[in-house]
């Protein structure tokens, strides 16, 4: 039984829960780049559902805890 009390519009579905992976590519001559994508999905889905950001748009997790 769900405990979510957020009202939903008729026909609106709950988004599936997926595990995400973040990979940081470090470059000497350019800003580092972090790419986040879902794990456990087929290649087509993974390629259609990723997002990337370049430093300083992201920080190490320990820096904000």
C-alpha cells in the first residue's frame, strides 16, 4: 500500500524507480564531466535517458554533506 499523499491527475502514472550510476571523466585540458544514467536497462533506453554536466556544475558528495 502506497503512503504517497500527492494528488495525481486522472491518467497520471507514477514514474518507475531505477538505480542510477554516475561516472566522472577527468580531463587535464578541459573541465571534468559527470554523466548520470540508469543501470539495468537495455542500451537503447540507456542512450535515451542520460544527462551530463561539466564542472563546476557538480561537486563531490562529501563536499555537501
